[in-house]
C-alpha cells in the first residue's frame, strides 16, 4: 500500500494540526494549497477505502478546479482576488462546485445543496452571499447541469 494518497497525480494529505485548529474540522472537508489537496480525517479515511464515498471524491474534483485556476491566473494574483473580491470568490466557488456536481451527477449521487449553501454564506467565505441566494444558485446549477455525452 502506498504511503501517500494521490488522485489524478495530485498528493492528498490530511489537514495539518495547525490548520485544523484554525478551521472547524466539522465544516472544512478539504483545501487546495500549493500543489496538494489537504482533506479532513473523515475524507482521508474514506479515500483510503476500496469504495470511497462519491461525495469525498467530488470534493477532490472541487479542489482540483481551484488548483487549475491558480495555475491559470497565478497563485498570488488568484489568492489576492479570492480574498479581496466577493464576486470573484463566489465565481470561483461556484465553478468548483460545478465540477463537484458533474462528478456526482455522473454517478447518480445527490449534491448537498442546503449544506453547501450554508457554507457559502458563512464566515468561512466571509459571508460572500446570503444562504437564500446561494441555495437558489446551487439549485439552479444542479437542475440545469447536463452530463456531457461521449461520442
């Protein structure tokens, strides 16, 4: 068995203790930092199994979207825009949520709209959107998302 977890060539590690003390581990499942994805112990343990929870793999898809965008825009510029612009932060989170939704829809799994809306409207994202508006946007995205047909 490999000492490190990987997904699509990206190292997956548990969120370090220092960061766990800054973020509520019950509310933070994952974060992309540098070229790695850090996940909660619950997600990490699920990913180590033969059949990880689809939602936990979808979380990785979400974080990979952030890593790709950081690479496109530049890490410093991305980080500054993410934390200084509410509009940019919301755009980036919804883009990453779309990747998550696509993964789940392909597997006939559900997306936790209410839970995600609460998170998007919380302190974690500096209250960038109201719960009601986040739920409305996520519901519309989920309901209109089409799975690309492979020909």
